[in-house]
C-alpha cells in the first residue's frame, strides 16, 4: 500500500513537471487576470453569435469553454467605456458621459479616481497595459504608468494608423506620431502592424513574468478592429485579406481581416499562458468596448445585426457588447449566461477574486459578479444605467429587469434603425472542428485532458481501482469541448428578433425625441415594439429611477481642443503638451515664440559670423601691411573710444598707437 502511494506521488510529480513545461506553479493563490479589449467590434462579428461570414475560431473556443455573457452591457463610446472599466463607475459619476476625448482636447479621467491597476497593485499584482489608452494624456499624470500600470506599450489617442502609427485629428488639421514605450516615444515600432506588436508584447510579458513573486494583471486594449486614419482607414496584411474573398464589399473584406488578426492574437496569448504554466490560475476576459460604427465617422463596416443602432447611440447595437470569460477557477462552464451584467462590474469582481473587500472600493456602481459567472447563481444586478447625456443631442437610457427606457436621440436619429450584414447567406458554413482545433481550442483541449488525468490519478490514490477509472464514466469537473456542444452553445448565443413592428397594430411608433419609448428586451431584443402606451406604470417607475440617477450626475469634464497640442510644434509627435508648455513658461517661451526665437537666433548667428570674418580679415590686412593707414574712421567709433577712455577701460598700448595716427 505504501509502495503504491509512493508510486502515485512520483507519477503526480512528473506529470506536474510536464504540465508546467518545467516552470514552477504560482506561489500566490491570487489569479492572473488578462483582459483583452476589442475596439468597435460588432455584435455579429464573432462567429459564436451566429454569423458565418467572419470565422473567429480562437475567440469562439474561449467562449464555448467558458461562459458567454450575452447580456453584458457597455457605454456606447470608447472613452466612457474604458473609464467605466477602470473605475467601476457609470460615466455620469466621473464626468465622462459626453462623447470621447478628441485628439487635441486637454482633459482626462479625473486624477481623483483610483483605477483598477492601482487597486490590484495594492493586492500584490504586476500590472501591464498594452495598446489604446484614450483616458487623457495632456499631462503625464493622466497616462498609464502614472495611474497604476508598471508598464505601457501603446498609444494615447483613440486610434492610429496600423503601420506608421500616426494619428490625424478627427476634426482638426493636426497630425503626428503616437506610439510609446512607457513615457518614451518608440520610433522602432514604425512599419509594424499594431495588432502584431501588441500581441508580441503580451507574449513577452507573460514569458518574463515571475509568478512566484506576483500575480499578473495584463490589460490588452487592441486597436482592432477600429479603423485607422481617414486617409487609409482599412488596413490588414495581404495574406489575411485573401482569406475573405467571399465578402464582396472591399471595406468589409479588410475589416474581416482585421478581426481575424484579433482572433489570432487571442490564440497566441492563451497559448503563451499555457506554455508558461500560468493557465491553471488565470482568468481571461474577452470583450468589446462598444458596438460597431457601421457607417459615419470612423466607420469600420462592422455589423451589429440583428440589434438596432450603431456605436454612440443608446440602442442595443451600441451598448450590448460582445463578451466571454474563461477560467479553470469557474465551477459551471460551457454555457450561455443571459443575466444582466455591466462593464462597471469587473472592478469589484476582480478585486473580490484577489481577496479584496469590495466595500473598500468606496462608492462605485459595480457589483461582484463572480458567483454568477462561476456558479450560475442569480445575478445581484437587476438594473443598469446606459447613460444620461444632457449636452447637444440629449438622451437618457435605463434598463431594469426585462424593461428598457429610452428618451432622446443622437445625431437627430440618423442611426436609429437596423444595419449591418447578416453573415448568413450560405456562401460558407460554420466549421465547429476548426474551433476545436484552433490554437485556443487545442490549448484548452490539452489543458483539460491533463486535468482529467490528474484527477483520475488523485482518485486512484483514494483507493479507486484502475478498472473503474478506465470505464470513462466517472464524473469530472473538467469537460472536453465536443462538436455538439459547440453547435448547441452557438444556437443559445444567437439572438432572434422574433415579432416585428408590423405584427402588432396596437403598438405605438417609437420617436424618442418626442416621447420616451419602452421595450421588453427579453421578448423583443431588437427593440421593434414600443410598449410605452401599453405599460404606463412600468414607464413611470423607470422614469423615477432615472430621476434618482440625475440627482447624482457629475458635470461633464469636456474641454475644447487646444491648438497648442498640434504635433508640428513638438517634433511631429503627440506629447503631454501642457507639461511641455509649463517648461516653456518657466523659460518665458511659447511654442510659437520658440519658432521665432530659433529664427532670430539663426539670424544672429549669421550676422555674428559675418562680423567675426570681417574683423579677422581686417586684422590680417593690418598685420601684413602695418604701413597701411586708415584714411577715415567713423565718428561714432571715435565717440565710443572716448567713452572707454573716460571710463578708464582703454588700453595704453592701443592709445599710443591711435595717437600716432595723423587722423587723430
């Protein structure tokens, strides 16, 4: 019996060594947290939501093996969404509720706010940010490494060119380079594809991480599939574009390639965690910051089908975000969750997972969702605020239970309909096996299989016979993904609009700029049937909740663009220009004055050089021909010499020489 126990111990030790590829297991029990954030990814542009047009096998494999969060809500724009993730607060409570930080605007997320990496650092985490920031950079204190991140490799602005990493301002003529390694401009990134750069950096961070010293928090905020500059918005490697010849629209074809590179990135990051032996103590979250802008400014031709609206609007197509989470720490996986969740919930959820007390986070809007995610217990969230924006095209939107309230509109309602390609034309078919054999699929298959074997060995150590284990009928927490499971989950995650406007003659038209609209999102996820007239008490109750939120609104922080942000004033780069201006102020200079002073200095240098040369020539002439007499001398010079004589500064030898001249 003792020999058998020893044998089992030796086998388990050997298996653990193979499992970690000779890398030690984390000394800390706190999980590694990896957040992969897509930018402007459409609801319909991950294939686990039902579209066949753009296969995303790695993202799908992560989703099917974990939990698909089908009612995960986000603000409708980049800056508010990222502010919510980092603070655990709705945008109205941080002053980030109105639009985004444009390129030359001198404002950012308040320095009074504590951010996710700052909280996690207190829990002993190493914190790293990659890619997009978009929470302010006019002063260095607003940038990632001053706000809790140990490192940042990426860009400050809301987008960039995928190859030359320039940023052309959206509504101004300013244009400059924007790629940084921490606080230093990284010129070496030029010519390299942004998605690849951020992926390679993520893998490097994982490879170099020392799990025995700290747990890892890595925030990978991809550029993809946001467009680049307007002069060349759609960019992807040629070999990637060639995979999507079945897509007729050329812009949509390149967008598909951009999404495909994003999918590849997810695969490489998951595989790196496995190779480092970190996967069995990790939480990996993949999500989009908001819906796709199918048309309009920075349109990427993404599709939110079948949801209504696009990015920036209060409709589901903007605020219902793609999201899925995987972790071996979850107890109930391979399922679709339709329970309410908001991006503000991730801060308290992660903090609680690290052993932190959520109450220590102060007055936040987020709640700890880990029990719901891990065990499928009822969600503690029953209500969420989409936004209140009282500037310009004012609007407000709120969700409670199945009910959604909307009042007001954006851009005069031009984006209030249904847009985007269905991706279900039958030209290609969904390949479940490609999902299972993708890099994520195969990585997790190997990981799960190893766990199953280790579990069996542990049971044998408890006295279970080899024959009983070999039957393959024992229950296990670890479930290998099967093709039928893939297809079932895909069906569960697909949204079907159901009844249309035309089928209900009693429903009232929705004109939210005239009167509030009310939708039952569970029955009508595509927001087709306005029930405001039919359910006045529900409408009134939601309006009372909205009024309560209004009493807590913080004034929007927006500040107009500053022409002194112009990169042409700063070596054609986007910089922390208010810091630079402070330094120039100390020198009594301005960006324009520095230009003028450079010109004056150049002119002074030229004039001085000419005077020196002429003086030298004069000296040489007089040295060679001392008998040469100057027949005339400017009277002003005589006056100057006399002044020097009177002041006692004359040279005696020179005085004698001057006195010997007849002219004097």
